[in-house]
């Protein structure tokens, strides 16, 4: 028996016909000071929308938004403490139609903060940009799919 089998993991992944685990990511949760304001900030950045029949309103302590194409959800939950250290988990964003540099300018104009500019880290046309939302949650802007092929 392989170590993967002993702990209940499938070598090929956890699909409905596998013997492995069958959990999936329901949503990604972001702790924040103001759930409504942060969910509203992220909606135009990601192209996400409120859940059907469950709009987010000012004063809500939990606000969920979703990608209308993929169904991925982000849940913003209010917590009493401020962000104190670098995120251990962050989002890597890839522009849908703009270039990385165009998208960086767009999110900066929308209120993001520049944390680190790592464009060209591995030579011309490579790298990424580390940004932060209004509450300091870091995310990276990668090159677009079109830029990866050039």
C-alpha cells in the first residue's frame, strides 16, 4: 500500500469515482473590518456579482460575491482585529482581456496599493505585481494568457 492510499488520498485526484477524498473548495474567505465595503471594492476588480436573491447591504457582517462564469465565491467576514502580518494565502489574478500592466493601472486607479513591482524578475516580459486592497490584503497581478504566448 502506498503512503497516499494509507491516508485516504487518491493518486489521480478526488473525483466522484475515486477512493480518495471528495471535498471541494466551497468559497474563499477574507477576514476584514468592513465586509460590505470590501466586497463592493472587489466586485469590479474581479467581475463578480452578489448572490442571486441575497444582495449585500451596508452593515452586513458577512458578504458573499461570486464569479458569474465559474461560480467561484469570495466570502468577506468582519473580524475585530486589523491585518497584522503578510498574508499566508493570497489571490493570483490573471487579466481576462487587458495586459498585466493595463490591469495594474486599473486596480491602482480603483484604490489598490502597490506593494512590490516584480515585473521583469526573470527577464523581459516576465514577473508579476504585488498589490493590496484597501484593507491591506495582498494579491498578485500576473501576465494575461495572451502575454504568456508572446
